[in-house]
C-alpha cells in the first residue's frame, strides 16, 4: 500500500500526465496532403510527370492516371510546378493552409519549331506563314495575303494558340502583335495622281481587329486566347501593322522574312 500522502497526490499526478499526453496528440497534427491530376489540354492524363513545390528539391511523379499525392508541412502560399519532356511547365499557386488540397493542372505541348500553333480538338496545328503583298499606286496601296491558310478551326469557340518565340515579352510588345479578320477583295478603287483607278487586288485584306489575351507560359512559350468566340471567316496574326499599312514603301524596306502573316480559317 502507498503511504497516505502519496495516495492523496496520485490521482492528481495521473490527471496532469494524461492532460500532457492529450496535448501532445493534439499538437502533432499530420502534415496536410496535396493531391491532384496532371493532364494535357485535351484531358488526357500525363504519367511520369514531375510535380514539386517551387524552391523545394523534393518531388513526386504522377502515376498512369496522371495522379499525384504528397504531404507538405510548410505554411503560406507557394507555387506548385508540374512538367515533363515535351510539355511546357505548368504552374499554379496553392495555399498550404487548406487541408487535403486537390489540384488539377493542364500542360500544353511544347512545339519544337518557332511560330503559331492552334490548339485544335485533338492536336496542335501549325499556322503556315503567308507572304504579304502590296498592290496599289504611288499614293496608296493595300496589303494582304493570297491564301487563307491550311488550318481550319471550329466557329463559335474561344480559340487558343501556343506561340513559340525567342523574343522576350518586352520585345514582342514592340512588334505590336495583332489579329485581324480578313476579307477577300477582287478589285477596288485606289487613289492615284490622276484620280481614283480600279486596281486588281485578289488578296485577303484586314478588316476587323480581333482582341486576344497574351500570357507567358515559359520564357519562350506564350498562350494566346481570343477574348470572344470567333465567327466563321479567315483570320491572321501579323506584326508591325503589316496587314493594315497603306504604305508600299515601308513594306518593301522590311526584310522579306518579316513580310509574313499567319492565317487560319474558322468554319
């Protein structure tokens, strides 16, 4: 038997030990889980993609269904990155305070060649460059292209394009990238020194500007998204006002490799 004094303090001692043990269990919360799926822009899962937090060496890879899961004991918001050879690295911001966070991320294919690539229903379609021609008089001319391009996209949709360029965003801004709807002009009246003359044109020329958003995906890849669904018709990307200039001389002074627009057709 315990001495009477010890018998009196034993229940109090057990109560203190129990409270400390419970506090330890409560304080040791499991690290939050971050889980998700990595897929391409057409919804196909990407296996063996690397997923990691920016600035952290540790990483996990996706399984055959594009799924991943890892635990993270950090705090605050952080950037989650996912990548695989042949794809542009995807990034999204996550909040570590959210328990059992679920993330879905889509990766765009990374074209090896430079240029514009339409995100079609199943693949990327390269827009072929079309030579820009100028026709007119010494006073005024019209510029345009002869063919509507080889890429056909579905009308009524917001369209997306991957633009692969070696130019930085600031350099690209100076080039003034534009997107215009085109119309075919057989002939038109053009001013000359002797008055208006009817000139044979036979070109697709710019009419309405088409607004779009430009977002950087990586150092060399940009995502172009039209702000609204496009109606049926022919459209073209161009820089430095190639398709809107009335000055034949300025076009002739430009290097021939830059006298190019990138058309596509919406049906």
